[in-house]
C-alpha cells in the first residue's frame, strides 16, 4: 500500500496522555468527562432558541387533536429520526402521519407537490427531520395555507433562511446551541426529550426517552459525523440501549445478520444495520425500513427484516457494477483535484455509496451522477479540509438544487450544463484545495516501543470507544520488527498472518487483512516498520494482545 505516513506531533510523555491530547482533551475535568461519561453531560434541548416555541405548539396540537405529520428524507439518519418521533408520539398515545418522499420520483428534501397532498389531508402541523433547512418556497406555502412548519435539521444553510414556525438546526448562524455536529436524528432526539420534559402532560416514566438512543446511535454513525463531545455520548449510550432494544424489528435484523452473540460497536452500526436501513431507499422506497423500526408484531417485523436483507444483497450487486464503471472513468482523469463520473441508468440510490468508496480509493473529492436526458442527479463526497457544499455553492448558477454538509452533499444539474458545472468546480478546487489535502495518507497517533504493547494498554484503549470520525481507533507506529513467520489465511487466502519479533525479543502475533499478495514480498528475517491497531484478542477464555497491521514498510 505504502501510503504517506503522517505522525501527529508528540507533546506528551506517555501513550495515554498523547491519545487524549490528539483529540483535544486536556485538564482533569475534561479527561474525566471523556473517560467516565454520564447521561447528564448531554446539553439541555431548550438551549435551542426555538425549542420552547416548538414544544408549546406540539402540545397544543396534541391537546386539540390536530393532524400532525412527520416529514423525513430517506437515508438512515432520516429514517431513524422519523421512527424516533413516531415512537415518542406513540408512547404518548398520539397518532402522527408520516411522509417519506420517493428518491426516484421526488428527490431529497421537501417538495411542493407533497405539501399539496399534506394540505388536502387537513394536516395543520408538519415536523421535518433531517431536511427542510433550505426549503424557502415550501415554508412560504405552509404559511399561506395555515400549516405550522417546525423544521428540525442539521444541514448547512446555503441561502435564505426559510420562514418556518420554528427552525431547530445547530448549524443555523443565528443559533446559540453549543454543539454544531448533531445529525438529523440527534436533533430529533433533542425535540423528543424536550416534548417529554413536560411531565405534567403525560405519565411516561422519567428517562423514558433513553429507549430512543439506539435509533440515535444508528443514524449518527450512518451519517459519518464527529464522535467526540455530545455525539460520542449519544452513540456510547445508544450502543448499550441497542443491546436490549425495545424495538422488535431491530432485534430480528440483528439476528438475521448473525450479531446476537457479538459485542455491538460502531462497526455494527455503520456496516451491519445502517446499510440495511439505507438499502430500502436506495433500491425501492424507504418506507420498508421505517416499517421495520415501528413494527410491534413479530410477523410484520420479521417480514420487514427479511425484505431489507434481500434489498441489501441487491444493492451490493448494483453498487459493484456502478463502482467498476465509474472507476474506469476516474482513472482517465485521476490527475484532477476533483473527480466526476456519470452514467446512464446508474441508480440514484447507489451513487452516494459509490462516491464515498471512490473518494476513499482516490483520496480526492468525488461526484457520481446518474445522467438523465434533461436532468442529472448526483452525490458528492469530500476529503478532510474541503467543504463540498461550498464548492457546490460556488457553482450553483449551473445547479437546479443542492444541499448537504461539508463531507457529503446531493445535487441536481441540467444535463446540458454538466461540463460547465464541472469546470466551475475545478476552478474552485484550484483556489481552495491543496495537494496535501488529497494525498492518500495514514494518520499515526504515536510511535511506541515494544514494551508499550501490553494487555493493559489494549484494555485502556477500549475506554476511548466508540470509535469513528474525529475519534478513530488509534493507529500506532512500531519500528524495526523482524518477520519470524508468515501464513496466508481466510477465504481465498486474502489475509496475511504474521509472527513478529522486536529487538528485545518480544514476540507479537499480527494480522494484515487484505495483504495476501504481500506474502511474497516479506521473507523470514526481513525487518519492517508497521502501522497497526492494538486489539484485545480473546479466545477460549484467554486474553492476549494482537496487532492489526494497517500498512508496513521495509
């Protein structure tokens, strides 16, 4: 692989302190809060400037038996947010309607045709989740038709702020809420917590909202946002709730995925649950994922879970085809700072997935589009330090619509304007994207000695979980190891198992996933430096330390 190794500046004497410093955590109080988090550390939802107003309006609607509708997008963040509010109202004995647009016929965000139907249905209160921040015309429609619109969202505001009844978005420039990185389901959880704080209006037990945290954890990890500060708390406690979830559909989904006896972590959330929830909206309609999360009967929950398994398998096959075709296009333009691929009949539902995988592969921002006859719809994924929404905003004169956040966005462009749009993006990249930002690299947190590789330190690292964006599993550097033995393992012998020895004679067992082809390159007696993750390996009741090799150099 031989990617560029970037070692973080070493400012602390011991490994533990260095890893905390790398995350910007210092001082006794801050360190204690990170290592011993409590539910009480979560911010008060009423710190949102419009929260009191929104909660008052919702309780008025409940008491007057008005028609309430929750409107969401169709990805895992949106679907978990929609289900979270549905479960909240259900627990209060209140029925709410749900509207999830069709990705293929309606696209993302709010749309006026949907609101015509909502008006005709007699709805007087609409709560959006994970969308609505840039829906100016829809907000005007609601105001003109006596529909109160409460927007809960986390996307960047790209233009005029909609004139909604209430706007709850941590990225609103006028917002005072102290944490900007909540995702859509995190904001929805804040609303649910605020609704339930009016204890005089219901008889649910105190703290009932904690049962919603598994949904929050799934959506937060699925949307690839920071796992420090408040998001870390939500995911950490959400994983505990997931292990004893009240939601039947989630239990069955975990059973089908073979996860019932395994430790649940962010891998479970991001690579087992989220893809299955996302598969519904990518292939058909997201309502089947929503149905899974709100199912109360075994047969309906089992049917929904099996359906998601089928859709996920189908999604994987389609993604492989589009990946291959898009990669061929990108190889031809790989020297450019931003890469764009498009294809006829590439399903809208997988272009975001493909863009994400190719961004990781090429180390550059990637846009992947389904090319239509008159309009083309695409998804963009970015690298660190490059805000893809700002890039799209710079090129907005060529766009019909766009939205998202710094790392990921969606957009629609007239097909005849694709070349002009792409040229504008490249001009923006020339001014704002440095070469080092697109260099494929491995961020190393610390260089360690053989003596640092202990079971105690491996267990210490577990206190840093859950791992994810801004809180990655620590990658460490160990130099001068001798290859004592090697063996190809796994299906198709794709993985490399190594026995390594330090100068002091300490022996390490290591595994390098996907490095099967490197076996011929490594001979016994060869000295190598490795970038690795220290993992606690448990087998037959015994605990040992194992090294997961990320990269090596002779």
